[in-house]
C-alpha cells in the first residue's frame, strides 16, 4: 500500500525564528522540494514490483496450461502457482486480477486433490481449495465467479471428500443465493445426495 505523503506545515511564522533556524528551514524546504520526484520514483518502483509479481503468476499459469495440453498434471507447478497466487492477493488485494488468480488456484487445488490416492494429500488440497473459495467470497463478494465458488465447495465435499453433510450445506447455500438458477437443478438432486445407484433405483421403486 502506498501511504499518502506527510502533511507539510504551512503555518511557520519566520518572524519568531532565529537566523540559524532559518537556514535549517531553508534546507528542509530544499529537500522537501524533491519529495514529489521521490514519491514518483517510489510509486514507479512499486508498480514495477507489482508487474513482476503479476508476470510470475501469469508465467506459471501459462506453464500449467501448456502441461494441460499434454494431459499431464504437474503437482509441483500447481503448488507453486497456488502459493504465488495467494502471495499476490496478500500483497495486492485491490488488484482486479487478485480474485481471478485465486479462483484459478482453487480450481487447480481441486485438480491436485483428485490426482492423489493418499488421504492426507487429498485432504490438504481439498482444504486449500475450500479455504480459497471461502476467501474469495469473504473478500471479493462482487466477484463474477462467486456462484462457481459456492458450487465447487459442494463438489469438493461430495465427490472428493465424500462429506455429504457439508456438501448439502454448500448446495443449499447455492440454492438460497441463486433460486432461479436453471443450469444446475440442485433442489431435485439433493434427495439422492450420497446414495449409490442401487439406492437411487430403490427409492424410485418406493415412490
């Protein structure tokens, strides 16, 4: 964050200042006259740092997309992207690209979770994705992808963690926020949540 420049005292009455202090004040004014240039230089440096950080995220994203074209999931690169995207959000939360990077990181965390067989690794990446989607909802409530963040949380709980109770909570949150959504008919799906095909067939017979 760039802090505003310090306020300058405009109420110095030189009639009550000795000659030595006048020299000091004169020197101070001379130094202060360079502050706009210093501020501009500092601003430029911050913009360069931000540009480098953004370029680093985009470079990793490009690498991931390239890997994806070959049908591979490079967990190391995905992990680097998640860390870099979160660092960008922490350092530049006001940047329009911050929620975009975070959302991509959440999706990649889901992808990573599905590639493991070890429950600890699966749980780690699922929790990372859930944290990211919650983070987006909390900090960027107007982000266009909020709808998908909520839906993806339900998918993580249902398809990866098999936590049907929390999956239903996420799906009901989705229904409450988007009652007229016609793309995903969750209302009619919830009664079958967590049931096997045989159980679903049996429930049809009971109806």
